[in-house]
C-alpha cells in the first residue's frame, strides 16, 4: 500500500464538523507512505485537537502564522515549498471565500498563496451554504485557479438537512491523492476496456428523411478522451456527430438505435465498463418507406406508426454476471433530478447514473459545460455526489474516476 513513499502532503483542516474525519485522512495518507504535515485553522481546533493529528502524522501540527517557535523550525515559506501537494479537507465556505479572494489572513491561506504545489479541496458545509450563489461563485473562481474539487457528497447532514455539502469520505480523498501521484499507465499495458456510446441515433422514415435529436456527442467524446488518459482501452460507438476522434480511441460509427444495439451486444461483454452516453431515439418507424414519401393533395395530415427501440443500456445491465461490465447511464432531467435519476438507476439496473439538469441555460445539450449529479449503488443503498458546472472534459474526468472506483470495489467483492 505504501506506493507514495516520500510524497509530501500538506493537509489543511478548516473548521467544520467534518474536521473529525481528517484524523482518518491522515492515517490513510500515512498508510500510503506519504509524509504528512497538518495545518489547522482556528475554527478547526474547535472540532478536533492538534494533538490528535500530531499523534497520527508524527509531525508538529501548525496552527498560527505568528508563532515564533514554529517559525524558528520550519518557517511558513519553507513549509509552502516543502509540499508536493496541498489537500484541504474539510474546506468550509469561509475558507473557500478567503482562498477565492487570495487572502492571506492565517497560516493556511498564506501557505496556499506562497506555494506552487498542485491542490485538492474537499468542501464541506450545510447544503444551503453550498448552493448559495456566493459559494458557487467562489467555487468557479477556485476551479479556474487550478483547485481540483473532491465532492462534496450529498445526503443527510450533521445539521439535520439533506442535500449536497457533505464532505467526501476519507477513502475518496485518499483515492484522489493516489490518482494525483499515479501517472496513467500507457493504454497497452492494461487490459481494462471501456465501451462508450455517444451522440444521437437516426431513425429513417424513408431514404432521405429521419427522426433524430440535438445530441452533439461532446460529452461522450470527452469521456473517451478522459478514459484514454486514465490508461483504459476505449471503444466509442457513436451516431452521426461532427467530432474528431480522440487519439488512441477505436471508433465504431452507426446510424440507428438497432445498429448501436448490435455493436454494443458484440462489444460490451468483453468490456470492464460500459457507459451509455448516447441520446438513443426511443422510437423508430415500424416500416420505413423504401422510396421517398410523397406529399398528397387529398390529406393535410400524415400518420406514422412508431415502435419502441431496444433499451440498449438496460440490455447490457441485464447480461449474465460473467459477461456484464459495470454499467453507467445518463439521465437528462428538467426537474426533481435526483428523484428521477434514482428511479432510472433502479429501473434499468445500472451501477451508476449521471444526471444533468437540461433546463439550465448554457449547460448540457450542445454546450461546452455541464453540471451533474453522480448517483451510484452502495452497500447503504445509493450514494450521490454533485458535480458543479464545469467543462465537459473536467466532468468526464470525475465520472471516469468514480467509475474506476466502482470497478475497483466490484473486483474486491467475491
Ligand atoms: O430512458 P432514458 O432515455 O431517459 O435513459 C437514458 C439512458 O439510457 C442513457 O444512458 C441512454 O444512453 C440510455 N438509453 C439506451 N437505449 C435507449 C434509450 C436510452 O441505452 N433506447
């Protein structure tokens, strides 16, 4: 487990109830071989004592910028230079606001300004504070400044509310640290394989007309690209889209839902992961005309009979265990997103679903950005995580990382 021997992690702890979990984060990082130094804000010390984190890290815990004794040992600038990685967990709304402003009014914010090290942050706060426009503004600033966000997760909160804002679990945070320090292996050195569907399907009415939708394929292509960067072998089955094929991706072009279904049935049983990102037409014409349908003068209407297409992803989810990959679907919703997404997760027998709000302007279909809920099955039923508005590339990274965590978990279970 000690694969990160000698990696120097500066753990910042700010003042939220989740601070008690930072003890476990220190232990996990130490088990992975990291050298860990902890810096606590004043608020953090109301929730957990420096002594606890000192005992676990084996290093003096720093709490004050103006501490002559500590500065005589490792001064704050040296500490900033020492870190290979800064991790803040939990990060409160207040700390996010101060960091977004570039303030240096305590040791932790000063270190963040003084260091060039890469940085991860696990926000934790009440759901209303997380949703507040000011926090969301700060979040975007921090992401633009190079902070990588871990979570927050959603669910029951210490204050009794339910919603997004719960700190991601310590193992998700240590996984993010491991992923940060682990270069993606070259694709050929791994047998892990993901099949992704992307784009729209086209259902012919006659030789010149079809039914389709506005899917651009951007999200599916971003997933393919992110999966390659994580060292996976990628097969992308896509409908008609205007997107360049990412490097090292095997691309299978199809037009109709039935063609997509046939390609998926052929390829998914050999895959470890299946991601259904395509906007598959739910219906097709029962019998497309073999010649162009003519306009007639004797009727103002034209009746077409449509029949249901196969539910491609549900068919993969229903494959026998020996051939079934981990299955991840997408849901585009306009209201009660989590509720409908959870229902779809269960109904289609998926392992995870990525649900996005298609009513929000500038996000989703055709755009470059997206925000989403990730919901997955766990021993407790379901767990979820909110991914705020970000580029489809960034969201794709987060989806692939969570998919790999699920895949790792399923390999562990007998
Ligand atoms: O039922 P709905 O279309 O909302 O479900 C969306 C999810 O199901 C997506 O992952 C999509 O790729 C997949 N899907 C499918 N086959 C269909 C319809 C949807 O694989 N016929």
